[in-house]
């Protein structure tokens, strides 16, 4: 994996090139954890087009820096997206990156707030997409969110969730693939790849992002601390739990449409 160095302190300039650099560095940091990330996004955008057509209205849930929106709009130039997140720092990067793109609108909202949908500019969407975000939610908040999303989608609309979901029926295969990924990550780390904590350290040191980063740390915790190992007991990780729960909460169909060593892409039809 190649790396694009981001200086510890960049100019306060807020031009597009600076936001593009931050977008790129976020993507590289995420790819360190998920080397098949681009393939997963390709399958996701293909599914959006297959179900919702070439001009969908898409809700990018927990959008971060807007990685999914960038891929959707690249593949489907006539699409429109609404990007939702609670993180002030990531939203600052996303807003800067898409500042001149009228196909993209932004909403700051907490997905655990029962009234978060009141902040959206639309009441119905053709597709909802999200990646590597909902695993932060415990079982009951995630169950409620699935029900809410079923209500937001038009009849026949699609929800696509790419996240840390495992097939628990093959523990030895899972262990072997995870060991391979860990070894690959160590080699890339030795070559200078940034992990989650190191990337956030760069954000905190940047003059332009210092203020939203401080708000993010106060709101969600300091991501420069090491990530906890393993899932919390109340955070569901099995693919089958997600499929069953999506059906229980109002989706007519749900299935896994892509998987890697540790991640799955699940599609659910309204």
C-alpha cells in the first residue's frame, strides 16, 4: 500500500487541494485496516445503481470524510447525496472537499437521538449507504436504527451496510485470514502507514482542523488513544444477526453480497 505523507502542521489555507489531501490520507488510513476497501465500495455503488437506477437520492449515513459519496458520484454523476455524521472534524473535511458540489448536502446529527431524522432535508430516499460505522452502536440502538432506515427508504429502496461482520461458522479460516492481515499491516506500518490514532494526531496538529478536532474529542472521546481490542459484548458482529434483524425491522429481503476476511457488505431491500 502506498502512503501520501501529510505534514504535521499544514497551512491554514482552506482551498480544495488541502481537503483533497485530507480525504486521501483518510482513505489510506482506512485501507490499512481494510485492504479490500475499494472493491467493497465498487460492489456497493453497483448495488445502488442496480436497485435505484442512475439518478438516486442517497443517504450517506455516518459519512465521515465523504468516502462513499465520492465513489457514488464518480460512478453515478447524476446522483444526489445527503451526508450525515456527528463528528465535527470529519464533517469539516467532507464539507471542504465537496464545497462546490451542489449534489451534496450535509447534516450534523446523532444517530442514537430518536429525532435525528427531523434534521434531514428529505423524508424519503432511494438508497442508504454506510461503511465501518454502525459497529460502534450497541444491539438495541442498532435495532432501532434499522427500523428507522426501513421507514426512510421508498418502497423498493436499498440499504447497504459494509462493516465488521463475521461468519462465525468458520473459526479456523477466520483465524488464518486475520493472521495474514495482521502480518501485512505490520509490514505496512514499518513502511510508514498511519493507523487510526496516528491519523488523528495529524488532525489535532493541523491549525485548520484544531477547533473541530477539539470539539470531536470532547463529544466522542480522544481517538489518539489505542482502539480497544475485540468487540464489546453488546455489539453484534455476526452477519446472521444483521440479516435477521433487518428482516425483523421492516425489510422484505436481506442478504450478504460481498465479504472479506473480517468484513461483510449486507444489502437489504425495503
